[in-house]
C-alpha cells in the first residue's frame, strides 16, 4: 500500500468525505463511456464484479478496515486527478494520451 493511501486510510471519518465518491465515479464512467472492468483493473486493482458491488453498495467509512478503505481512497484520488479520465479514455481506445488531446476529442470534466 502506498504511503498516501496508508495516511488517508488512517484518517478518522470526519476528515474523509468519500460518501460522494461512488456516485461521482459512476457519473464519470458513464459520461466518458469507461467500462467498470477498465476502471477496476487500471485504477482500483479490482475485478469488474468487485467494482460493481462497491459502486452499488458502498459501506460507511467507519465500518471499513484499512484494506477496505483503499478502493474508496483510490476513487477519491481518481476524481481529483484532472488527467485521470483522459488517461483511461486513451487507454480504452488504445491511443496515446497526447494524441487524444490534439484531436480535440476530449474535454476535461468540470471541477465541482
């Protein structure tokens, strides 16, 4: 587990606002037609079935072990990375990320 993930996983619930992550992640995946399989394998290190379960039935932060918190932390990091969607879209279509940007086929998601 990377140091960043470990530090986030140790935080008490009042410092972590992950309850919106699954909904926001679902919206991003849907908006850019990114499969749960690709997202799971590339971002979370999980299978499509596990991703589907996490997005459909997230557990409260205080009920998760450190290991159980990892996917939600990775989702939060994914949402905060301005290039994450771009990289996934490029990898899904097997083209270089720079090429996707040059063609104008990608617009960064709006920051909330």
